[in-house]
C-alpha cells in the first residue's frame, strides 16, 4: 500500500462512527477533556471577537483615512485655502494627516491637473510632519489588528492551561494546610531509607530469635512496635512514635535520632544515635546512646555524651532496654553497616536500623492490645496498630 493510501486510511478512521465509542471504552475521553476544553474556548472566543462583537472603529480622524481619501482631503484643503486665503487654518488641517509633507510632495509630482498644480505648490510649505498624529496609527501591541487575537489567545492559555494543570496536579492540593511537623528525613533520602528499612525487616524476620535471659519476663505482644532506620546522608534523622493502647489511650512516645557526629563536610558522619522514651506518667525522658565501636572506645566522646544517657556499643542483634514508671521499651539492632573513608574504622554509620518495641508495665491481656504487625510504618512516624 502506498504512503498516500495509508494516510488516507488513517484519516478515514477519525470520521468512522465506531471511533468515538472505541475511544470512550478505552478511557481516552477524560484525558482529552482538557484539550477539548481549550479548543472549545478558542472557538467560542473567535466567534465572539469576530462575529458577535467585532471591533468597530468610531471617531476616526484624517490620519485614519485610506491613501485615496487622504489625497481627496488634501484637495479640499487646497480649494479651501484658495477661497479663504487662511494659511494658518490650512496648516492646521494638513497637520491632522500626520505625514502631510510626504502626501503633498507625492501629489505635486504625480498631479496632471493644471488648475490644481499651483494650489498644491502653495500647500507644500505648509505641510509638515506631525508625530503626535502619526502615533495614533503606528502599529503597536494595543492598536494592531492582532490585539483581539492576542487577547483571546492569552485568555485561552490561562484558562485552558489551568484545566490541563489541574488534571496533573489537582488545584485542591494548593489549598491543603501545610504540615507544621518538622521533616525527619532529608530531601531525596526517603526512597533509600525505605529500601534499607525493607531489607532490615526481611533480615529481622529471617534471623533466629535472640536467646532469652535467665531472668527475662514474658511481656506478651508489644503495645507498639516500630522500625527506625538511619542511612548516611539523612542529616535530619529524628523519628518519633506515639505509644497507644488498642483502645487509643495515649501512654507516651518513643523514638530515635542523631546524637553525635564526627569529622567535617557533608553528609554528616553520625558516630552515635540515641533511643529515648517519654512516659506521660513520668517526669523525665529516658535515653540511651547507641555508639559506634570507635565512639564507645573514645573516652572523650563517652564523657561528652554521658549527660544524655547510658552509652551502649551497637552490634547486630544487640538489645537495649529502657524503663520508665509505667513503660518498658526494647531497642534491638537489626541492621548495622559502617561507612568507610578517611575517618577511623568503624567510626560512623552507613546504615543503622533499630526495632523499637513498647509494653506497659504490669499489662494484662486487656491492656496489652491486640496482636500488631511485625513493624510499624515509620514513613509518617505513626505507631503500628
């Protein structure tokens, strides 16, 4: 089949009665609605501007006359000058043409009327250029023939563009209140953080349960269980989670964040993080500092962070317990990787994931809460329920 036949066959499908029902069945119509709205707006605008309410010129002066009528105007001024001999009035009348000097000069050169010739020569010294009158007919943005079209196009672009943009980004999003919560994840780090968190969850699920201590207490299902992950580059790392019963009673909060960095430059090199718990029935927040191997062995760093809480050297699988008046919180290291570079070995974290579990003290079956998911969602800092 020739190329022309192929094009004709394609065009025929556009007017085929089956085309529109097929497009509707494929869900194309909603996608074409913005384009159709834009085209309809343009069509209605042209109809209004050029048919229903076209531009009408009123109060035109000599400068607005066509070339043939301007020559007739000059002839009338010439005959009037001959009759009245008033050169001042003739000069004023000629100035209204804007470029009367050019018009009279051309008429003198092309005139074949012997009676008109001396009158035109008398007018020639009186014909001068008037820039003020010429400015009335000088093409510009606001007085050109394209002005209605440009105005129409501008309105169509504004409203049609708004429809197209609203299809991609609903305008209601612009009026939603912006969250006042401080971001806990650096820009661009959320995807990597979630990836590391998922890997840690799988590793934790596959790992054997840690051996119970001789004096361990069976606490049952945690009221809240959360996963907090730090990755290198997340300089805003600061997770917090509400601890609530299955009935929605608020018990306190727990979380993890950056405690100490070392070295210089970006991203920050985190050598210690901290896990904390706040009990609504207690007056203090209990904190323990999870240190890298280097920080734990550096007495200066340990002394600096001593005021924050007990220092613990992190190891994969290590468990840290935090006790308040009515809460018990367990932080278990489920994933750990050190960064490398010019700093001392094992001095800063490339990745660190901690599983945080919370129980109310002396909780019975009714207060311990229903069985929860393995881990809470840390994307928004909301507790698992």
